[in-house]
C-alpha cells in the first residue's frame, strides 16, 4: 500500500506529545475538536495513530481518506 493522506477528527484537544511518533501530521484545534491531516506510510501506521488516540481517551468523530 502506498502512502495515503487522511483527515482525522476527534473530540477534544490532541497534545503534541501524542504525535511524536508520527512525522507527517498537522493539527488544527478548535474549541470542541481537533482535526489532523496525516500522510501515513500504510494502513498499519493509520491503526497505530488511531490506537494512540484511543489510549488517550479521545473520541473519534471522523476518518476520511483524502483523494490523491
């Protein structure tokens, strides 16, 4: 699987330390949620990011694969 871009939205704020293991993730916080744009190597990396968010107790609102 080639690198793919995703938009991931969670309720609450994602702390920078949570994303230290993920090199190509940008974060946009608003009062109620955080939107991340991530370019990930493969599906395993996507699942790793989602698991890290879950461990922090963040509620996943949406995951979308961005078009090339």
